[in-house]
C-alpha cells in the first residue's frame, strides 16, 4: 500500500475543503460543469485500462465464492440498501438516490488494497473484478428505474446519455488503446492512468464542491444523514459475510476476499453516472462524494477486524461447528 493509497481519504477530503473555499468565486463556480465530466471520463478510462476483461471467464472458476459474492452484491445489497435508505432518508429523495447508487456499485479498484491488508486471496478478488464491473453497469440503470421511476426523478434520456458519455466512450477508448499499444507501452499507459485516478477523482470532487458549496451548506443536515444508513450497511454486511463464510466453509482467505468485495463501493463510477443522469439534482452527487470519506476509514478498520478473526482462531473454531 503506497503513500498515495494511504492518503486517499485525506486527498478526497482536501479536495472537498478547497472546493468549498473556492465556491464563493463566481468565475470558478460557474465554469466547472464540463471539467467534472472530463476528469471523470479520464478517471474511468484509466479504470477500464487496468480491468482485465479477457479474464472474465476466471470469475466463474470458484463457483461458490462467485455466486455468494454476486448474490450479496446484486440481490441482497439493493434490497437491504433501499430498505435502510428509505427508513433513515425518508423525505430526502436526492440523498436517498445518492446513497442507493453508492452501495449498489461494488468497488473495482481500492478493494484490492484492503484485501491485501486483510491477507485475503488477491487472485480470487481480482478474478471477480470484471464481472462486478460489467454487472453494475448493466444493473445500476435497471435498479434506478425499478426503485425511483415512480417518483418522476428519472430522466431516461439523460440516463442513456450519461452511460454513453461516461461509460461507453471511455470503455471503447480503453479497449482501442489496449489493441493499438504494444505490451510495454500498454503497461506504462495503464500504470500512468492508474496512478492518476485519485487525482482525476479529486479534481472532479473539487469542481463539484466549488460549484455546489452553497447548496451543500443549505442542505447540510440532509447530507449528514447518509452516515447512519451507510454505517448500518457496513456493520450488517460484515456480520453477514462472517456468518456466511463460516456456514459455507470458506477458508480465511476466501472470507477476507468476500468481505472486501461486498463492502467496498465504486463511488467514482456511480458519481459519473449521477452527474449526467440527474441534472438539477446536485445533492445526489454530493451524497456520493461524502460516501468515501467514511467508507475508506471503515474498510481499514474492517481489514484489521478480519486479521483479528484470523488471529483469535474464532473463524476456524466456528467453522468446525458446521
């Protein structure tokens, strides 16, 4: 885990603070919309460069792990997330949508860092990455339509446009890059954009808060409320992952990998879709930016909890009871 990865929460938080400081400068606040999309597209281009889609078939080799992970991420999480979101964010539709989009998108990058910290199975965690990415791109619009179309908050044209601009175009560009560049140049390009992802995200976050600072302060109580259901989501899923891993007789490495795969969220991708899909609903984007500020410290704590489970012998003792 290099220095930049360790400092990711601080970098994002700093981008929020600096953006708020500049929100009173009209010249900056009024000229950030296009920059947000540019930075997010560059970030996702780098993400698609490093995702080994050719290895998609590897996701299905460990059927027990893959099926458990997919059921938690794409069936349990949407239903549970909508329930606790509706319970605590009732009357704050935009914040609810932001929360829902956050927890519906499994992480495709930093979860590997925390898997390594927890001494999980990195190869197994990496194998699930392509299918998680493909499914969240396909299912996120479907779940948004299912849960929120009745509230007249969905604009289907904007949603389709959003996916085209921030997902399809960067994805195609990344695949073309992989085809055109030789292995050594491809590796250098991938490494460069991987290292720049946090900075592109931070620049997009800066632009969001620079343009929406007044809106945030006017709705601070509503945005802060996202912390409660998010913490509940983490706590319940940590317990669920442990109990299921014991019941299914996972190894410790599989348990640690499952925990990080089902806890870490892909807020940058959700943010890119939200900005274009919900024009005039900036609180959705702000809620998505707030999420990682609590998510990353929680993932670090959970990685230590996993190691405690391993060191205490609790995991293996409980497993032998089944």
